[in-house]
């Protein structure tokens, strides 16, 4: 007998929820970094947030789409290619560069 936490049917849902949490965490991090660097970088600090918002929204939509597609009875016909991984890595790298720029700029 399998326990409910190891049921093979729940893996898809756990993966979708993990992607959603990751996207929301990156979005929250972008907002915090923007708030902390706004006084040093001025309007330039908003660039990180303005780039992170559409990327995070896209990852949220993509995770929901994957969940619905994988929950359907048919098999996946195309590979995802790691686009969401790359998009989140780009957003995090941009946030890191914004924070480094704020550290370098004298107050």
C-alpha cells in the first residue's frame, strides 16, 4: 500500500507548485532588491523589477500549462527545452547585477 505523499499521481502537482513558488520568490526578491537599491540607483533600479515581472508571470502560466497538459491522458508530444529554467536564471542574474551596481555606486 502506498502512502498519499508518495503516490505517483501527485508528482505532477508538486512540480507545478514548486515552479509557482519559485516564480513568486523571484518576483518578491526583485521587489525587495528594487526597494533597497532605489535610493542609490534611482529609476535604473526599476529595470530589474520590470524585467522580472513578465518572466515570472510567464513561468507561472507555463507551470500551470504543464500541469494541465501532464494531467491529461495523452502523452507530451514536444520537449519544453528548458526555456523556463533559462528565463528564471536570467532574471536572477539581472537582480544580482542590480545589487552589485548598487554596492559599487557611492551613496
